[in-house]
C-alpha cells in the first residue's frame, strides 16, 4: 500500500483541514489573539491532523499488505480468505463478508461443473464399454469369416479401436481423480503387448519391430504405459519414410536412479520448428498437415499421462533421419528396501 | 480322438457368444454358452468346464462377484474378458482369483494363445506334463529344443521351436501365417514376413534331413499344414 496513493484518496481530509485551519486563523486575527497562542494551537492542529491521517494508514496497510502477499504466495489464490484473521473493524468486516460470499458462490459453481464433468466422464466410460461390444464382435467375425472380411477390414477395425482408446484415456487423464494404479511392471511385457496389438500394421507397412534388452521392471501403470507407448509407435508407423529398412527400435538404458525407455525410428522425423510443440494439444505440425492423418491428440494425452504417473517424456528428431522418444522412470529406493 | 477341453462362455451379448464359440470350435475346443445367469454358479458346477471366459458385465450377478463365489467352491481356471481396460480392475480380478485378464476387443489369435497358456499352467491340458511331443516317429523335446529320429538329433532355433510346436498342436489343420506370426511375437520374437518364410524353409530342411519330405505343406493364400 503506497502512501502517496493513500494520501490522494484522503486529499479531501487535507482540504477540509486547510479550510478549517484558514477560518480558524481568520477568527484568531479578528479577535487579535496573541501570536504565541496562534503558533501553539496551529501546532496542536497539525499533530492532530497527522494522527488522523496516519493511524488508519498503518492499520489498513497491515491488513491489505497481508492480503496481497498471501494472495500472491498461495498457488490457489481463492483460498486467501482462510488466511485472514477475522477483522475487528467494520469496514474490513464488510470486505471479509463480501469475499466470503464470493468464495461461496464460486465454490458452488466449481462443484457444479465438477459434477457435470464427472457425469460426462462416466458417460464416456460407459459409452466406450458399450461401443467395444460391437467392435469385439466385428473383430471376431472378421476372424471367423475370413472369406467375407479381408485384411483391410482388420486394419480399419484396429484404427477404430485406437480412436476409441484415445477418447477413453483422454477422459481418464484429464480427470482430477486418480484413475491409475502404480505397481512394478515388466517393460518387456508392455512392449510385447504393444507389438502384438500393432503387429498387422507393422507387417503391412514393412516396419521391423526391433526390441533390444528390455528385461527391466519399472514403477508404472501398465495399461497407461501401454497406451503411451502405442501413441509413439503409431506415430512411427504413420510417419515412416519410403525406404527399405524402416524400423522401430526399442531399448532401455538402466541407470543408478532412473530407467530410460528409448523408442527410435528412422521415419520422416520432425521439423525443428515443430519439435517444441509436438506435445501441445491439437498440434499437428507440418507432418500432420501433409499426411492428414493426425488428430494432434496422441502425444498430448501421452504427455499428460506421463506427468500424472511421474515419468518424463522427451523427444529428439532430425528431419528425414530419425525420431527418438525417451520416457524416464524414476527408481524408488524405498520400494527397493521393502522388497 | 483327442480330448477336447470344455470352455464355458459367460457373456450376455448373444452375437459375441456365437462368434466366440465358433472361434473356439474352429480351434478344437468344446464351447458351452451359459444361458441361465440366475443360477450361474450351479450351472458352472454342473457343467464343470475346463476353463471359463467370464465377462464382468453380466445380468443378475456381477462377474467379479460370481468369480468370488466360484472360488469358494472350485479352482476352475477363469479368464476375465472385459471391456474395462484398467489396471485397478485387473488387479481386483486377479485378487479375486482370475487366472488372466483380457480386454475387448481382443485379437482372436491372442485370446487362443492365452487360453492355451492358462490351460497349460493349470495342468489339465492333455499334454500338460509331456515335455516331449511326437510327430510320427520323430521326438520333439521342447525344453531342449531338439528333434530326434532314431539316432539323429537336430537342434532347432527358438523361432523354429515355436513354429514347430504350433504346427504340431494344430496337426492336420491349416495354420495361417498370421497365427504363426502371433505365436512368435507372443514369445517376444518380433520377426518380419521374410524371416518367417526363411524360418519355415529351414524347419522344412531339418525335417527333410530326418526323412520327412513335404511334412509342411504350403496352402496358397491360406497358410501351412503339418500332416
């Protein structure tokens, strides 16, 4: 709280004081009062005025500085009301009252929106379970009646499945609630499941799935990690180069305090100017625009999920040469001791 | 006639039930569809299947609850087949006593491999304790990875073992390249189309060395058959 601004707000008090003081002086002169009386009473006047001006200033300054500082220091500034002690002055009490009401109405609003969000998420989950039944039936039918369904049907069904999964994990990862279970997970198993799921796509596109030395365990949710890895593998398939020896190479680097999963391909790569934005929502970049196959959601959801699980995800690329994605899992020493 | 494992399907979507039982019957299993969900437990005990495919969302009783009450009575292997893809549900199902957990929509080849694996693990498969398979006069030792006839013994590579074991388990039936591919990838052998072709011709040559020419026949656009 700046004094100059406070003074400006209280300028009227100063003016009233000057006017009163002027009138007083006139009265003194009119009655030919002794000079020493005028000086001493002027002095008292001045002191009184200063007190009237300064005491409320210091009191208010304490209150408002506190309020402002707390607001800035809190990561959720709307909780500032909780940090205030109940004020003993009427003016501040009104402010407190108003803040309280505002807070209350905002909380009601937020909880209403949270509720509708939760409803929506539940609906999406239910819808996905419903839609998976005809999808599963179609997959079985395409297998049982090979004469009626060719390989293309299978690949299209797979795409459908991928998009459905994307919605499911988007709903899960955007939700504030904890929807995952972290436990010790075999990386080789996750990599195998992703490979099996995308086998047809990989073979169809003549991309070698090279898996090197991945017998490591990490702390994660295996289903979530499977989805994350699938987004990366899907991208590698989508953005492969037209060369003979296309590959996706998956390897693990095990260090003292972390395990790094590396997924490398020799596809078309990502333009340097696009690289920083690949994890942004709905970002498709030049590759996406050129191939028209991108929703810009896969990596965004993957990044979100990594953040929730506490993994780091990073990307490196050189156009027309390679793309490398690194997922870093922290090791938990405490967990090791428990074993 | 080989013993056919009885598999019970507990699932309320009729179309899926029919397609599942078709898939199972095509692969030498006897499929039984549970009709009376009200008396599910009794029906199961009465039929005493070798394995149960159980969906979580079934009428009258929740799949997990059914599994819990089943486990009080019997150890019949159960594979949860569900559309809920979540680690939490999987952990719950396993803790209730499920032997495996597969999410819809599943790849049929993978489903069959999982069924085979669970049956093997639970030791009621017809060849569960046999480490040695036989093909005509040829002896196939899976753990050692060798084929032997009379005094000639040949070593097979890991890929050849997987392929030969799969063909042998589907004797006299056409096996698609897709199925072989899935079996290989399921064993973390991520081979490509060329490698599969090479592996099969190597296996053929090894069988030829033991005197079995044309044991593995190629059926155009369909796959291979061991006969």
